[in-house]
C-alpha cells in the first residue's frame, strides 16, 4: 500500500470535497484521556484458521494487532471511540515457536505482516479490507469493505450497538454489509438465512438485501486472468493471449487489483487521473463491483461504498460470513440518506427504496467535517 504525503491547512470541507474524500485519508486530532472502551470483535467462520491483522492509523489500538483465529472462533478487544484503522485476514500461515516465519520470509500466503504474528503496518496484498473511522470529529462513524488492493477472503461488517441509545432505532439491515467473492462459499440465488434465526445481526423483520444474479461459475472466474495471485499455466506456450475458459482455477484464488498489480497512474487514479472526473472504474473495479456491490472497488468509489452512522457503536468483522454479497447501498438509498443527514430513520422513508446509488448528504443539511485540522504527514492509501 502506497504512502502519499498529505499537506493541508485548517479548513471546512466543501460538499464536493467531502463527496470524494475517503474517510481513511483524514488525519484526526488526538484526544486527551482517550480510553479504549469501544468493542472491536473479529470472528472466523472460515473452515480454515485465519490470522487477522489490525493496523491502527489513529486512536488507541487493540491489545493484539495479530493473532491466531481458529475456525468458529471469536476474539473481542477494545479500542478508543475515535479509533481509525483497518482489519484483514492472513491466510495459509506458518509460524515457529517464536511467532516468526520459518526461514525469514513471508509466513502467510496473503496479508503477511513481515513474517511475524503482530502487525505493525498494512499487510501484504492482495487482501480484503475492513476500514473504519469510528469518529471523524463530526459525530459520525464511517466504514467500508475495500477491494481497492485486491481480494482474498469473504468479509462482512456487523454493527455492535454498545448501549448507544441513538443507534437503537436504526434497522440493522442498513448497517451490516457483506462481500462474498469465493465461488465455493456462494449460496444459491434464493438464499434466505432467516428460517431459523438471525444472520449477521439481522432478522426476518429487517432482512439484508442480497445480490441475486451472480452464479457460482461467475464467482469462480470473476478475477481477471492477469490479476490472479496464482494463475494456472496458459496452454499452447502462451501462443494464445488467454486460456480456455474451462481451465480449472485454484479453489483459493486471491485477486490483485489492477492498481496493485501494475501501479499505473490510470489504474491508481494518480497524476492526470487524480480526480473523480478523471478516473473511471477499470476492468478490475467493474468485476469487483459486480461481485461485491457494497464494497469499495477503486479510489473514487466513495458514493457507492461508504457507510455512515452516528458514532458510538463498536464493530465486528466476520471472515467467511456465508451467503451472498449485500446490495444495501443501492436498494436502501432513501433510508441511508436520511440516516446520514439526521442520525435516525423514520418509517416514512420506506424500506424498499430502489434508487441507483447512495449520495453522500448535502453539507447544508448536516456538516461532515467542521474545521478539521489536517496535519502534514504520511497516510496509508
């Protein structure tokens, strides 16, 4: 993940700037007496052991920044209420008794943290990321599932209300997105998890909206051939530009983003492409968005990937949540606009809005960033 020098001054962000400024790019002001009392929970529903990695950009970090998480296990920690950071899963890891890789190289196939269990910085790509700004200084929490650096594991985010009464009346099917991009784990298109209880913090009264068009075949082959982490050999000694579509891909098929693989200005939205009007979704971003409509797919995908709720909640990250990808941002647009603007949702907003996208609220209705101080420094992104 690149580091870009960010220089700014005391400013009030305009609506246009807020619309296209990813929440992880904002340098937050440190608080005094900042206690770690906000839940940060990680659950592994994968069949295999996962080693979560946690990188803190601001606030009080959790006690463990990397740990073993066996199948079916959950680890609960705490961070400060203004925590800003990322969580990802490391796969196929092998550590020695000292918690280091055998031989000094990477210990994990994806997401590796310099060959050690604790993570001090972002993991090796490709990884599926859960990104959080729990309090940007404006009373709001911002979060997203990001595929900007690639994809390795299915992932969901579940809101943990944490006794905050202002969050009690927010329907959970507005707040808990899921990304399922692995064919072997994709549920049928008629997936209904509510026959016997709850799913990702939701129930039959507030069911999650799921994507229904992607097939298992689509999910097995969505990653562009050249971006696969471990692509099968091409037939014919590379005489043909692409292999036969019937060639078996690996069951575990991590996918680099075009930016991560080629590091070009066009794919990474840099240089003359650095702007929402200059940078369009590339071939990877389009494929990723088809698989995970609620996920962040390229640098200027804020409008269709960022979740905004009143601050005060904790969060849970679930690896291999099961089911299908959600389509919350495209099907619950009216409620989400109301939630971002007012901090609550009324019954009159309707539960089945089908607006094409969720537009970030008007600055005049509810300011996003009021007199934020951006300090000269290096930010991950």
